C-alpha cells in the first residue's frame, strides 16, 4: 500500500467507526491535552526565564527541573491518554481490517485489559526516543557548570563538553525521528500479539525494515505523521479563526461573569481548539498504525494466506459434522 492508500483506508475506517472512536476516547483526549498544555504553557516558557541571572549552576538546575517536569509529568499525562486511545482504536480497526463486526464495548474492555502493557510500551518508547536529547542536555549542562568552576586556562574541557552536547542534540533529534518511525508499530504489536515493550519495539523494527526485494514501511508512517500534523494545523487555525471572528471568548466570559469558576471556564474554553485537534486526529494516527501493521504482515509474512487457511479449515470442520 502507498501512503495515500493507507490514509484513505484509515479515513474509511474513521467514517464507519468514527463515533465509536470519539465516544470511547473523549476522556483520554483530556489527559493528552493536559500533558500538551502543561509543556506548552509552563515548561517551555520556563526555559526562557531564570530567577538566578548570575548563577550558572542554578540556571542549569532550573533547566534540568523543567526538563524533568516535561519528561516525567507532562509526558506521562499525554502517554496515558494516548495509550488508552491507541488500545481502543487498534482493537476496533483490527475488526474493520479482518472483516469482523466491530463491538465497541468489547474493544473498551480489551483496551482496559491491555492498558498496563501499552503504558509500559509508551514509556519505554518515550525514554528511548529522547535518550540522545537527554544525554546531550546533560553534557551541555555539565560544560556550563565546569566553565564557571574553572579558570580561563582550563576552559578547554567545558567548551568541548558544550560542543559535544550541541552536536549531540542533532544526533538526539535523529534518534528521536528513527524511534518514532521504526517503533511506530509497537502499540499495535503489543496489543494484537500480546508481547512486552522490548519485544514490541524489535518486532516493529523487523516489520518496517526493507527486506530482500520488499521496500520498507517507515515511509508510509512518516507520510501519515505529516498528513495528520498538516490536518491538525489547519483544524487548529480554523477553530481559532472562527472563535476570534465571533469573539466567542468574550461571550463566554460575559456568560459566566461573576461565577466562582469564571477564570477556570475561560481557560478551558481557550483550550477547546487543541482539544478538538487531539480528540479527532489521534484516532486517525492509531488507525494508520494498525493498517500499516497488517499491510507489513501481509507483505512479509503472508498473513492473508494464514487467515484464509484458518477460515477454510474452520469451514471444513464445520461442514464435516453437518448432518
């Protein structure tokens, strides 16, 4: 399948199962939004300000604290919501691909059963993808600390550490993109094959690698990332533009004026556009992952032949005992 065919199949699944996707993932989308809002509104702005203008050590500690908050608070919030969303959508899309009747309640129960495994997979992929960036940031912070503690004659080592950290950031971004591409099938593998996080990552890499005369599948997923990001940007700007044109924020503030939770309601309304983007488009990504998973298994392992053989065997066994 080409990237366009993958996306088209995902959209066909969305048209058929969209209400089930959205109904079962509205609460997980709130968790995802919480993680995104925390990083964008608190963590990223904190890197641009400091309470210790003359103390490099304190500045490094502030940056490390902000990074840790993003990784271990904002990240988990997003991953919890994404994991449950993926679990539900993968189960429903698998039924769609296999020609079974999708059963949302069964998918929700199966998602709860596999939620713990999928969370561990998501955390492992987060740490693995960010490992290069984390190490590079630590090197740059160590270089900054040493530059303050050493004299100008001994400044070679701190400068070297900062330089290595700067180059390491580029390598860390490469590691991040590689993991995002080659381990993208790990959630579907963990759910549909019932394997652990490490095994799911290896299995995903195997399925997406080019083998013999068969091309790799990472390009389809990278294209899906691009399409979904582009659609999300358009949806976000459209909703923000409509809100600004109709001055909805002012009407909401006036409607709830004088109420105890006025500030909270106004802030929540300001997050409506990103919430809609996350809620409506994260299932599309999970559906694309599921479709690429089946496409790679069919291409590399003849999965469709296995399914056909199983159906023939089941039908023959059934007819053998019919009277």
